[in-house]
């Protein structure tokens, strides 16, 4: 839908939802958007504990609702276009995560760009906040390797070296967003070499035009200037790990998680050794049993072939 349709509808839905929730917000739009596929709003803290999605559906005149908590999608009649609909997506989140959700979903592809910068240093931002990854756990279980650092947008921007005032406003143009992404102290051009991208980033290039343009056009064409940004090439993951643990007071949790992981791996190793020993023992027992059965079978064949008769003669002689 064009901006002339999108913005009045956004304002209308915002006002309607404000009658149901204490806080309603729309993430800051990506730059240079000339059309919108749907309308996204984030809400929290229902004013009435007994409210229902059906009440919202009725209030906004939705003709169809799809519920997949915490996401809810509504088909609302498109203004002055009979038979067409606008999709309104509402995310209902917890109050303590509201600011982060709005922050993290702002500016379109910005966090795809920032994610590629901070990932080599063991940092990850997801829907819950900024996390540190424990290296030795990450190798086997990426999700379990995450250590939560913070979900405070201002603290995250300060830690990443990004300007808070600039983030709070829409970027006028895509190059402005690109330039902002490069101001994080973790940016390094070598993280955006196309042939060296991780599988997920290559997939992102195929699906996200602005990420692809950043990798293929913006970084190569500005490489000389970008190489002069900070001393990030000399910053190591270990240094960032130590800084993060101190900055966010997570050293005790980090060390406890590492010790627990190592105990678990040691226990699994012991169980594996026991299982392997039992398998070897079972194989040896089978070999022995097969050999005994073969020998017993051969003896029975000899008895059937006449050996039994000789024994009976001997028995008679002995008697």
C-alpha cells in the first residue's frame, strides 16, 4: 500500500489499540520505503485483564483474524477498494520487553547489518536482548551458549558505540543507514566479503535487497575509508568476552555455566565409554558363543556319522 494509505491507517489503528493497551508503538520505518505490505504494531499491558482478541477484531472491523500468540493478524477492509484488505499485525509482548522489541525491530534491515558486525566477537542480538555466546558451548549447542547481557536499548547502543539520538530518528536514505551501521566499534569490512560469508548471511543476501547492496556495493566502494574506522581489526573475541563479563556483571554466571557444561560433557563421555565397553563385551561374548555353537554342532555331526557307535562298543568292552 502507498504511504498515503499506510500512514492514516497506522494512526487510526494506533488510536484504536490505545484504548485496549497501556502502551502501543510502531517500530521506526526503514528508509526510502515507497510501499508497505502490512502494518506492524507492538502493544503491552492490557487495560482490562479480561480483554479478548475478538474485542479488538470488532473494534477495527476485521473480517478475518489469525491468532498465533504473541502475534495476531487481522484482515481489515482496504479504504475505498472493495474486496481488498489491509493486513494489521499486532505483537503482544511482556511489559519488561516492550522497549527492546520496538528498538530491535526499528529501521528495517539495520540489525541484519549490525548482527554481521558483532557476531565474530561472540555477541548476538535477538528478540530478548543482547547476548554473549560461550565459545566451547557454541560449538555443540548454539542456543544453550547464550548468556543474556541486557535488554536496555540505551545501554546496548552505548556498548556498541552507536549514537542514541541518530537511532531514535528515521534515516532519510538507505546510505545514511549504511553509514550509521559502520559506526559501531565492532564494524570491520572483512566481515562483509561476499565469498567468505556464512551460510545464513548468503541466504540473507538472496532475500534482503538492502543487505545485499551493503555487501556488494557500499562496503567495496567505500573500503578505503572504512578501513580507517577504529582499531577493531586488532580487537579479539577474548577481549570482548572479558569486557562484556565485567561490564554486565556476568562473570559468575558465565563460569557457572561453563563448569556445568564441562561436568555434563564428562558424564556423557563416561556413559559413552561404558556403552562402548558393553558393546565390545557383547561382541566378544557373541564370538565366543558362536565358536562354542560351531564346536558343539561339529561334535553332533561326528556322533551322527558313527562316533556314537564306537563309544557304545567301548562301553561294552569296559563292562
